[in-house]
């Protein structure tokens, strides 16, 4: 049946700014909930415990996140494959991609639990934290690690929901995860005064509840969309050699990219720890603000993943170009607004996060660096979304390796002489180099669409 004039006009303008915003607002709200949890954790510990406890959460969470976010490919690759197969109308490939990712997540999570002792022994000494901080951080780690299968499964489910364009359901999963987590953290760490261990227990329970809820949602969506003659779980497609090779190759490259980025953040935390307990706590507070803004900006990068992936599945270069331009413009405007707010009112946010006078004073000094970082970071975020949606993982790997190598090398050279100021300047340079390198590869991605 031929398209009507109105349908042709709508298709030719897709995605419109309205469509992007309809996709983006649930992602923005969902992403705000994630750093909000970190802000609540920081505030609870910052007002009830000394700086040692703040540093312990920073170190413990970073060690665990380093392990789990190494499997961030479960979210990213799933989004790209699902968006492309959905855009091409291949339901069997969509289901196969989702079930492969969930199965991989469960196996990887169980492996993290089984290897928790040697993993902790390997990673904690690298952080360079003081003995008291490390002891508390280890207690946090050995509780939270039992949520690993649930955490990784939620990665895969989130990637599937984004690829399907079901951002409203993604919002429900994130609200369930972070809402329950905040309530439990306030109960265990605040009311019951369990401190760092209370934060860990609350997160453990919330992660499992969110994973089960997300699994129920995705199974219901896939059953509603199951209109082909293949089995609901397409075992033949799941085992197809070419699809497995492409999946594992993409996942491997994204894993290297993620590990490199996590190494950069780990190095940043380690350098702060070597500058002293107060600097470590200060940088943790400031990174909490960056997390809040960065996840907000991700609200436009994630719809870009879905939109450019669907455009690639259809082989539609015009829709690809519109998706890139319009999502990036909205992200740039948002980044500038966030940077201005942080520069003008960031000191008020800092006092909410901690009552420690020294940490407040130091954080205010370094606040302009945070505002500058946020104002420039949207480019790397948007390019990441474009490369994820089109599954150009090798280019992402190369950009991440180059930028983190330069960051570590420059900060190792400059920080001992110029302190935390040099560390923050190198950190800003890191996100700029990543964006420039991805921009160099962008024409290759564009040529692949048609």
C-alpha cells in the first residue's frame, strides 16, 4: 500500500525534535535517578561519617564498577543490534540478540561472584588508599558483589529497551532500581546507622528486584511482537555462527573501550588518593556532580543510539543525518545550561553533599573545572551514541585507548608538581581527545549507512 502524503511528509522529517524529546525525557528522568542515588549515598555518609567513609564508598564502588562495567558491552552492543534488526523488521534477530545478551550477563555475573576473592586481592592494592579506607571499602565490595548477575542482566535488558525505542519502560526499570535503593539506603545507613555496609546491603536488594522486574517487562514486550513463525526463543538463530562471531567481536571491542575508560577513572581516583584523604573525598563529591550532569546528557545520546541504529537497519542516510544533527543540537544546549548552573550555584550543591568544612572549601576551588568539563563533554557522549547504534566498536576502542593513554601519561607527569589542578586539567583534556578521535572516524560511519 502506498504511503499517504501526510505519512510521506512525516517519514521524510523523522526523527522530528518532538519525537526525539518523547524518546529522551524518560531517559533523562531515568538517568537523573541514577546519579541521584549516588548523591543520596554521598549525603547520608557525608553527614553521618568522617571523610574516611566517603573515600571508602568511592574506592569500593569504583572497584566493583570497574569489574561490572567491563561488561558494559551487554548494554551497548545489545542496543545497536536490536535497533538495527528492529529497523530492518527482523523480529527473529531482535529476540536472538536480546536472549544472547541476557544469557551472557548471567554467566558473567556468576563468574564475578566465584572469583570475588582473587579479584579483590588484585584490584584493591592498585587504588593506593589508606588502610582504614581500604578496610571499609572491602566490606562494601564483598556485600555488593552478590548482585553481579542482576546488575549485568539489567545492563542487557536496558540495552534491549533502548534499541526497541521503549524508553518509557526503561524509566520504569530505573525508577524501580534507584527508588528502592534510595529508600533502603536511607533505612539501613541512615535510620539503622549501618554506615557503609548499610549502603551496600540496600544496593544488593534493589539490584535483584530491578533485574527481575526488567526481565518480566522485556519478555512481555517480545511476546507481544512475536508475529513470525519461528519459536519465541529462536535457538537456531542463537547458535548461528556468523551472528555469534559478529556479536563477540563487537562485544570484545566495546569491552576494551570500556576497560580503558574505567582505567582512566580509576587512575583519577588513585591520583586523588595519593594527594591525601581530603583530596580523595573532594574529588568524589565533584565526580558525583559530574555523574549527575553526564547521565543527564546521556538522555540524548541514548535516543541517538536507537535512531541511528534503526536508520542503519533501513539503510536510510537522510534519517541518519537528521538523527545525528537534532540529537546533538539538543545535547549541546543542555550541556551549556548545565555548565552555567554548576558554575553559578555549584557551591550550594556541594554543601548538600557534605558538611565537612575542608572538603567544601576544596570542592569550591575546583568547581570551575567541573563546569568546563560538562560544557565540553556532550560531543564525546553524542559520538559514543552514534558509534554504539551503528555498532562501529573498533573505532570506539581506538579512541578510548588513545585518550586514556594520553590522560594517564600527562597526569602522571604533571600531578606530582602541580597537584589536583593539573589532575583536573588532564581530565578535561581526556574527554576532548576522545571526542576529536571519534570525530576523525565519523565519516567512515556515515559512509556505512547506505
